């Protein structure tokens, strides 16, 4: 893939040696490929984290709505944890 934009970056000695080793081993054709691959992975991780955070926020909103409507589970927090484990064990076939 030809570079469309050029950026200069500074690497620590340790990272520079590692990148050079990846290129020397033939795993990558150039340091630019190593950096692009690393940036793709970083983007994937950040996108996944953002999706997970959105899911958590959605669950919190749903839970808050249930609480506002007075839809509470019976018993204590300990009872709720016990029920959750029992449900998980049943769905796992244990």
C-alpha cells in the first residue's frame, strides 16, 4: 500500500530495535507496515472498548429505568448474587 501521507515518529531505542527485528525477520516489509499494523490493532481495541462502554451505559440506563418504575428483585444483594450463580449454572448444564 503506497503511503498517502507521511509522518515522522520518534521511537525509543527498544521499540526501534523491535521494529527493525520484525522487518529483518521478513514478517513485515518495512517499518511503516509495522506501525500501520499496530495502529490498526489500536483502533480495533478502542472501537471494541467504545462498544463495550456503550453496552454498559445502556444496561445502566435500563436498570435505572426499572428502579424508577419500582421493578426491584426480592431479597438482599446476597440473594441476587446467589440467584445469578444458580441461573448461570443451570444454563451451563451443571
